[in-house]
């Protein structure tokens, strides 16, 4: 049997009728929002997707619409319950009916949204990231780092046009105490699809100059809670957790705790609060300095007073000590005087005896004494002749005897 010939409109109408007949009910559907836009009429158009949880590959896609009258109610209810807008990246549990339009094709019409599902999914994702970081043993690494006493060299990751960055800089550099801080901005996107990679790149640039800084501040201004999803990122949390400098996170919210808040060294609500934390840290160091200075001055005063008292007491005791020492030395001298005199007398007697012996020895060794014993002394030209070989014919010599002398000439 030959196939019926239909126009495209007829075929689409047939499909619409069949779809409406086969699927007349409403269905609760889980899906992720990949696109969301609101037109001038107040209608919200969505693109819904489902991805494989392991590979992330697209498995299904559909268009959906929330008509303006319904969207006004759902948007307010969803924001009140979750603090978020319906934006790309979030997951929804929505009640839909299936429509097939001859011109626009297959579309889902949204009638209701369950906010608890979105909250639960976000909480589940955060819990899974925290579990993974804990299992790897890195979740508290940055929290355990210590700040220097004076954290004044700060690397700032933010958008230069963000109001939060301006508030931070103004609060920090115009602090009422006049403390000086040195900041360097590392520009990054703080919301949107590129926020995660942008902040990681900024951290890598800071790491290249790690020794130039005391810490890192990641800040952004206020905004929708949905814009915080980039801070519930495992790669970003992993980088911050293992960063070698302590990190302050002040991303402008206080309703929920992001994973980044959990791993950072310090979590504050706003950029201004981040500046106040740094100022308070320096103020505390200054207070400790003043306390130490006062304590040191007091200790010096006490020590000087004690030393003055010791000196005064010593001054009072000194004359008595001197008198006692003089008396002691006099007593020792009186005790030693007889001994000294005896020692001097004995020494003089010994020296006199030695002198007498020397005199006797000299007397016995004198030339006169030797000549008188029968010896003679012959001189030639005033010098003693020791050998006959020293004499020559014609030499005149003088010979001394025990009694007298004679002169003669050698033949």
C-alpha cells in the first residue's frame, strides 16, 4: 500500500494530535538548565539537558517555556526558597506538559518547580566535593597555615570593575589607624562560565611570585546566589586548599557556605569584612607591640631600681669591707714580718758564706800565689809566652818569679 501524501503542516498536525492523545498528563521531570532567557513579554524560555554523570556527555535535550503569568509566581517562589534565580547550570525538578506545535515543534510547558530538589542537588554536589577533599587529606591544608604577625603584602583576586573590589581597597588603604598595606590585583572573572578557570589562573600567577606576598584575598561584590555556583568547584577548591599562602574568601554572601569558604584559611561575608580582618590583624600586632613595649619599659624600671638599691647597699658596705680587708692584710703582714726577716737574714748569711768561699778561691788562684809556689811567668811584649815555639832569636823577654823579675834576650 502506497504511503499517503501529506504536507509538512499536515504531518506536524498529525504528530501533535498523536502526542497530545498519548501524553495528556503532566510529568515531573529532572533536568539541568543549559540556557535561560526572559523575553519582553515576561515569558521564560529554557533549554533543558541531561548529561551522563560519569562522562558528562549529552544524553537528552528539550526546549521548555514558562509562560509569563506562571513565571512571575514560580520565579518569586523559587528565589524565596533557594535565594537563586533560574540560570544555566542549576538542576530543576519541574512539572511539565508535553506540547507539539506545527510551527515550533516539540516543547515542554512548565507549570511548577520544586525548589527543594535544586537545594538538595546543590547540597549533594557540595557534600561530594567536601568528601573527596577530605578523603584526599587536603581539605584543611590552607586553614592550618599561619598568617605573619603583620600581613601587609596582599595579592587580590577580583574583577577591577567590581564594586566589592573598590570597597575593599578603600577600606584597606583608608583605615583609621594609618596602617600601610601593599596590594596587587590579579584580575579574574568572578561569575559566569569562566570564573573557575579564571580564578585558578590568577592563583597560578600569584604562586609564581609567592615570596612577594603574605596572603591572598579572593573577593567579589554582592549578587545572586546562583552566581556562587562557580565557587562550588572541586578544581578551584583543590587549588585553594593546597595553596602555600593563607587565603581569605569574601564573595559577598552569608546565606550558604560554598566549598571555597570551607577550604579557605579565613571566610568573611564581604570584601569590606576581608579588609577589616586584615586591619584588625595588624591592629592586634600593634597592640601586642605596645604591650611588649610597656612591659619592657616596666621591666627596665624595675631592674634599674633593683640595681640602684643594690648599688646603694654596696656603697654602705664598702667602707666596712675596705676596713676589714686592710685589717686582714695588716694582720697577714704582721704575721709574715718575722718570717720575712728570718728569711732575709738566712739568705744574707748564705750569700756571705758564698762570697767568702769565692774570695778564698780567687786568692788561691792569684798569679802571685802561683809564682810563690816555684812557678815563673814569661812575657814577650806584654803577653804571656805559652810555648818555646813562640820565641825567636833576638826577642826580649821578661820573667817573673815568686820574688822579683829579670829581663833577657833570646840568642
